[in-house]
């Protein structure tokens, strides 16, 4: 640290730029005054400073310097926690404010749906919900979570599948234009089973392209064109696609 004159800024390691004060021209230009308010009094030896965060009043005598004020700011809990935005959501409240604190409420159905999504997307066994590690993890995530059996997990997956299927069927029925379908067949090398996957493609009223798998199942022999055509026709009939 170097100093060229009595009023040259001195860089300190704690992030505050302070100025040394000469006896002739005392100056207090520390950055602590960005977060402190001077309380003027008639007696200059009794000057005080108030913290803008916690409202604590401290001595601000010229002979005391600003080190004690800086230490107070470094330890001020309200200064470190002033940014409440990270705990809020940006939705208007009834009182007209721009943000409001979000109150957490455990939703049993949403939690069960999340577990079903975890099982399906991760291709996990339904037995996973009965494993001690999974149950411990869920107890830490939310004490309100109730353990379920693999049978319940199976029913949940089928129930949520039915809801999603009905939603897709409604979109297909209301499609403003034609629906195109594509099919893909392949054979599983280890069991020689053959599968068919049928995908529907359509454009909605906003000209956005959508595609959904509407059938995925094993084919029964013989694996000829007539059998494949029957599967496609049956699929279209089930989804009410003419």
C-alpha cells in the first residue's frame, strides 16, 4: 500500500476505500458512509453514526476513525440478509406490491406425480419406492411425505398415464388440420420380439408443430404388412383419428 499525499485513496483488503485525514483538512470519505447515516450534534466530539440496516447507533468521533463502523457492517446480520428477493416470487400481491413471500404448502398429489415421473423417466423399478435409501431421501425432502408400496406406485403411474392420454386425445380431436402418422418397427436382438411405435404429428391453430407417441407395443407374428396395417388401423380407431 502506497500513499502519495494526505488525500490519496488507500486501498484496503476488506473492500473499503478509505482516506487518511491530515490534521489540517480532516476528511471522512470512507465507503462505510454509504451504509451509515451521520447524526449531527452540537459537540463535534459526540458525533454519532446510525447503521442503515439495523439502526444501531455508534460513535463517529473523528479521532475514532471508521474501522469500528466497518467491523459493525461486516457483522451486521440485517445487512447480509437484506436481499429478500431470493426468497420471493415476482407475482403481484393483492396490496399492489411487486413481489410477495411464497408460502410453502405440501401437495400430496403433486408429490406422488413427481415420484411417478421419476420412476418412468429414469426407467426405475417400482420396487424403488420401497428401498430404504429412497424413503430416507424423501423423508429429508419433506417430512409430510408418506411412504407408498410398489403396488401403489404402479397404480399412480397408470392413473397419471390415463390423464395424459386423455389430454393428448383432446388435442388430437381439436386439431384444426390433418394428422400425420409415422410408424417404426424393430426387433429386439436378445428375444427376437418385434415392436411397433406409432407417432402422431399435427399443427395447432398457432402453427406450432406437435408430435406424440400414441402406440408402443410388441407385435404378434407373422410380421407382415397386413399385420402392421391392422395395428395402425386399430391405433387410429382407439385415438378417434379418422
